[in-house]
């Protein structure tokens, strides 16, 4: 089963690119973030014509997450499974082909002294509670999406340039480590220990061509999924061409 995650930074603006990428890569399950559209505007019929069931949790011009699947899609759940519902459309869960998948768009945080950063930390705590509610570490589970966290210094182009900013702060990384401690593995990093693999580049300053990126789009998997993951890749080619997203897809291939 080929499972991918991609922050498309507006599905309306990027739909032709997304459709072309699906035709080329043929994912079985695709998790989307930042669709930036309402549920009514979501192109479910277009995806259905391509053989994909879909579930979308939208919020107009902001946020928005979705799951597409050609291996079945059941028990779709928008928002968190426990605690207070989030006012923003940032998480959706479903069962797809025997694997429970969660598409997440973690808050950016903006700045360490901003209320949005505290919201981010609370959100990550609630994500951990959500994961523990919907599954156990022995279940087949994939939690993937835009985490807006670079797990380690190797995941950013220059730690000195990012010192004192979000995405690399210790409290954020500690929340990510808590998910690992529960039983989720960063399978892409395990399979690609080298430096310089990024999933996001700023649109400004020629960052993509300069290699000024961060690896903030993650595919976290439980042990049984990790054992069956044949390969993984970050598709840098999706950042090329006209009007790309600032993120690229992350893909894992799981034997089922």
C-alpha cells in the first residue's frame, strides 16, 4: 500500500498539479493538508472519478485536511477523538485498507512569545491523547502530515539561522518525542539518515535552489507498519515547475 502526505497550500490553486501527481505516483492513500476550502467546495467527485473515496474537514480559506483512498475508507472522523473540539480544521482520521490513518496540520506557532505557540503546544498534547484513544502501539497506524516541527538539527538547513524560532524549539520537539515514546516511529528518517533531506522551502530568497529547507512533513508509523515499510521518499520534483506548493509529498510503501 502506497501512503502519501502532502501539504498542498490551497487545493483550488494546486488541483491540476495534485491530479497529475496522483496519476503519476498512484498512491493508494493520500493525506492532504491546507486544502483551504469548504467541504462543499472539495472536489470529491473529481477524486471519485479517479477511483478514490474521500473525507474532508474544511474551513474555507484557512487550514483544511483530507484523506483520499482507493483501498476503502471507513469510520472517518473529523477533529479530535477526545477533549474539546478544535475550532480549526486540522485533523481527520479514517480506516483505509486495514490501516488507521490520521492527516494532521499542526499549528505553525508563529513566534515563541505568541499565543499561537501556546496553542501549538496544547494541540500537540491533544494529538497525543487522540492517538492513545484511537489506537494502541500494536495497531497498524500512520499519523502523517505537516507537523511544523523539525525533529532534530539535521532536519534544518542552518540551526544558527533558526535559533530562537518556532519549529525547532525544545518544547515542540519534546511533544514529538512523546509520540515516539508512545510507539510511533519516524520511518523516513530511519530509512534516510543523511543530511539535506527537506520537505519544505520558503518561497522567498530562492530557498529551494539554495537548499534552505526544513523536514517538517512527517510520516509516523507504529512498529508493525514500520516493519512492513519497503521504502520511503520525499518527492522533491513536486516543488519544481509553475506555482508549486512550498511543501512536497512524503511517500511510504507498505507491504500488506
